C-alpha cells in the first residue's frame, strides 16, 4: 500500500490548462521560427495573396465590377447627351455654348496673328462685298451674336468658320465663286456649320475619345493615355465628317434661298470647283466630300430650296444677279 502511494506521488502530472498555454507561449518566444499551426495559417494566407497578385487584372472580379459600373455610367451619360441636329440626325454633344465660344476665341486670335499682314482692310470694295453677302445670309438664319467676317488676301481657294461666328474668306476663292450667288453658296455653307454647331460636335467626339483612352490607360497600359491625347488632337484638326459636310450643304442651300439668292447657282459653283480641282485642287475641296456626289445631292434639294425662296417673297432671280454681271453689261 505504501509502495503504491509512493509511485502515485512520483508519477508526472499534467499541468492545468492555463499553465500549459503559458508554457507554449514561452516556447514560441524562445524559438520564433518554430512551426506551429498559426504559422501554417499565416503562410497559407501569404501564398494565396501571392497567387492572387499573379492573376491578370482582366481576370479578376474587381476588374469586371469596375468595368461594368463604368460602362453603365458611360452609356447613360452618352444617351443623356444625345440630341437631334437641324436635319434630324442623332449626335452626341456634351460641350456647352460657352465652351464652344471660348475655343473659337482662342483659335480666332491665332488666325488673326497668323494672317495679320494679309487681312483685307475694312471698307474696301472686296471687304464690303463679302460682308454684305454674309450678313444677308446670317439675317435669314435668324441667328444672333457678334459675327466677324474677314477677307484674307491670298490666292488660296478656301473659306472656313470658327466657333462663335468667325468667318474667314480667302480672296482666291472669289474668282471661282464668280458672282454673288456663287459666293453666297460658299458663305452659306460655312454659316450652316455654325448654325448646326458642328464644331461642338467635333469637340464632344474628341472628349469622348479621350475618356475611352483614359479608362484603357487605367486598366491596360498608362501609355495608352498619351495615344488618346494625340488622337483627340488629330480629330480636332481633321475636317468635319461627311455627314456634317452634307448637312452644311443642305442647310446652306436653304439659307441662301431664304436670303433671296438663287439656289440653282450652287450647282454652277461646284462645277467650277470641279474644274479648278483638275488644275490645282482648292483647299476648300480637301476638307469636303467629292464634288460629283455633292452636285447630285444639291440637285435633289433645289426644289425645296426654291420653295423656301418663294416663301421669303424674293424677287425674280434675274433681278438679283451679281454685280460682276451688271458691271460687264
């Protein structure tokens, strides 16, 4: 009996739970590199994070969630800013009239500085001639604002308009216009660009393109943003789209008819342009559709243009012949 009691007292006993946990923590502090269940868990978590980092971005859920939200927001933004052009064409415009005016003012100062030594002085016969025709067409459109009309003494056969109603006519195109009705065709085309806000349409397309490249740079490659900025700048420098040019032809024909000019003379102008194109392509044609196609379109619009001319109570076209023809007679 005494022997059993001695064995019981001498046998090792299991320490209480609290003492055992203190012992384990002490052992871990002594040997931090000892592998435990906790270290196993940390190691597995780090390995999973490493594997997650190696997955391509486009294969992650975060990419598709972000893309979905951005795409939905972009589609809604695009739909909200859709509007009808004067001819009923749907288009995207997110540029305000103030932004358009500001862009036009900056370009206007640049053009004035570039051609300051070639500008036709105010009050000369050529200046008065061009301004009179332009103002007559502007009045027929019903547009308001401070319009600026300048003649640039240059053999270049060209004319263009800047946002905000800044019209520039190169004197070289006057010989191709040949008469008031011919010049009215050119000026009404440029005024129609301003009326339809084609410059705002182009600015909106550039901003939309830049946004697409910005999103691509965030998810694909940051260098894509530089490409987008270059493409946006190129878009602004390129001529208007074929749809805008065709729209300006149609509206311009109606405007010149409402201003009591003969819309049939528009066909003669483009035929003379075609002849000049065979010798030396005018700059005006480099930024416009083919001459043959626009002549065919103008012929289709002439009946409606003549209706507008009659509605404006205009006199017989023979009464409004050009002063060139009157001078020859």
